[in-house]
């Protein structure tokens, strides 16, 4: 891998090179250099280069002869550059300024990041002013695993589900706080004037109508704590179960996002395979057209044969154009699911394949789904939360005991106060609530019954999902086998029809029909492979194993 970055500063151009200057990467550096040979001041920074082969040395020597300045770092690179340019023509950053093992650590860290060979020239033939500020460069090549991992990090639906679960955790913490002691600190400095007649209810002869003004200063803490309140405790338990349900919903959303990404990726692979098959058929149609034209020139074939071959060629080209449009549209859809920059180009690193696996057992699959499906876990937690809410309503009839008090420094001013305090325990028993408690109990009971109905429906839906996925998986497996045989037979039919036409035994109607049969067989094979891979994904989703299978 080689990375080349161009920097222009104060009329001077610097090519910063990182990686191996060897093999095909030498040509990449040479191309970037020749595009900038007109620059008056030009230098090549080799501080990030880990290896230079003979071809790289020859290129550096040519750059030096053309007036380029070589900048080296590290004993090895400095020795190579000194060999090319001499000690006086080399710009050094110093060999002794670093510890001896620093270069080895750098090289090991750098080589560990090498994934696929690619040469990147940061500017190429485009000026920096022509590009957006944060425009992505290059093509992002994704495997299915990488696409799923990227979606879990960036997909908006997955992120919203995580944030919703985090909100439920804070709701649980709020409910827990009601069970813990509370305290506050207050400071007040008031000036009061009291209407004595209003305070006593009538005026008193011989006394003033008011008292004051006088100043009251108070500062100190106030505290309270519930001692016995089952309603608060049940509501905390309910909030805890709701948080667990929200977490399960978040995981279910992740599973759904993975299914969407896998389905879109597989669909895009199908579109790519269709393009490849169409390209192959165009090449075959072109060869058959050329053959018909040659036979016509030799006087063996007829004009109608050439015309039919040309019509078939144009039809295949039209099909290819449509397949390319479908491929690009599918790639855009995948980019949208991954929440990528709209300017980022992507391509797929995998291809449609057939990996046969034993047909799973139906009963085992349903049992596994009821253990692993996050929707089922979420509904179970919701039923527990509703039951605790019902208990909270029932236990709100019980007495409540809490403790509260305050301590204050109180006086006519901040310097003349004395400590004062007030504390006590309160017991409250609801006697008449106007039917509120009964209504809350009935409502909680109705919520439980509704959730139980949803649970029964979900159980049936999970069983249906599993059974449908298994049927589709078995059917798709058989379709792949039949489609593979169909492609093989269609190819043989094309070869035989082509030989018969070349020998003059038959016209090219047989060839055109064989081409159509091959096209249908290719489409059937691609569709069968797509259905098989989609059926595998649907089965994994039905038993709640999407993230375990597709996220690595």
C-alpha cells in the first residue's frame, strides 16, 4: 500500500509518501510526480516510507536529477538518499533524535493496517478547491460483515433504539431516587411587616395597627426520607422491568436493521451478478453476430441470419443497460441504510454463493426462537412491569411512613441568630380517594390482559416466521440445484446450436432460441441463489440469531 499526499505552501510543492515504494507503487509515485514537473520548487518527503526497492531508487534518482529535493528520516532511508543525492543533497531530520526501536514499532504498526493494495494520490489531477470540504476519496469496498458492523454504528434506526433504551434507564433511576433520602439547602433573608388587626381578627385599642418592619434571617438544610412506602417501591420495580423491556426492544431493532442490511446487500449482489451475466451474454451475442456476418460474407449464410443475430445483440445490450441501472440503484439503497456520506462510492467485496447446510428441525427452531427473540423477551418484561404497576396501585391503600425535618440558623440578622430545628415522622392512611385507587387497579389489570393477548399473538407469529423460513430455505436449496443444472444444459445447447449453424446444417434461429434459453437459465440461477441466501437470513431472523450470525 502507498499513500501520496500533495501539499502546496508558499510556492513549494511537497509529495509526502507513506508505505512501500516498491513494485506497482513506484508507477503511482511517478505519475503524481510527472503531473507536477512544472513546479519550480519540488520535494519528496520519504519520512513515512518503510521500504524502497531498486525501481524506487531509480525513480528517486531521476527525481533528484530533475531538481527535486529528497527529504529522508531514519537511518535506512537516509543512507539510500545519500547514495542517490550525496550527503550535501539530502535533507535529514536526524537519526539519533529517536530511540533505536521507534522505527521498528512504526513499521509493525503500519504493516498491521495493510488490508488491500491501493495507491492513493491525494490530489491527482483535481485541484483542492474543486472538491467539497470533507469530500470522501476513493471507493469504499465492503464485505457483508463490514456492512453489518457499519450499519450497527451508523444506522439512524439502530441509534434511536439505543437512545430510547438509555431514556428508560434514566426513568428507572428517577423512580429509584424517590426511595432515597432527599436534602436541600436554603438561605433566606426577609423583611416583614404584619397587619396586627388582620392577624388577630380585630383591632385592639391602644395598639398600633401593624408590627414591624422587622428582619428575619434563616439558613440551613431541609431533609426527608420515606421509611415505609410500598407504592414507591413497586413503581421502581416496574420502571426497572420497563428498562429491561426497552433494552430488548433496542436489541430487536438491531436485529431488524441487520436483516435490512443483509437483504439489501444480497439484493445488490443479485444486481451485480445480473450485470455480469448480461455482460457475458452481450459478448456471446457479439461473437454470434460476428460469426453470422462472416458466414454471409463467405456466401454460406444469409442476410436474415445476420439481421436476427444483430437484433439479439441489441436486445442483450438493452438488458445490460437495465441491469446496470438496477445495480446502481441497489448500491444507493445500501448506502442509505449504512448512513454513509451521499458522495461516498461503494462496491461489494463478496459474491452470491451457495453454502449448503442441513435443514433445521422445526420444533427445535421454534423453541430456540422463543428463547432468543428479543420481541418475546420485551413482551415478557412488559407483562412483569404491568403486574408490578397493579401491585403498586393495590398497595397504595396501605399506610405510608416518612421522616422529614430541618435545621436552621435563624435570627433578626446574620450575626444574631441561634440554631433552630424541626423534625418529625408522618403517617398517612388513605381513607377516601373517590374511586381513584380502584380505577388504577382495573386499568392495570386491563393492561395485563392486553399484553397477554399480544403474547399469544406473538407466539403464533414467531412459529409462522420459523415455519415459513424453513419452507423457503428448503425450496430455495432445491431451486439452486435445478438452476445450476439448467445453466449447464443451456450452455451445451448454445454450443451445439452454434456448431450446427457454422456447419450450415441449420439457420441461426436455433442459436437465438438457445441464447434465450441461456438467458433464462442465468436469471433463474441468480434468482435461486438470491432466494437461498435471503431464506438463510430470514431463518436467522426468525430464531433471533441475526447479530450472532452476521455481525462478527
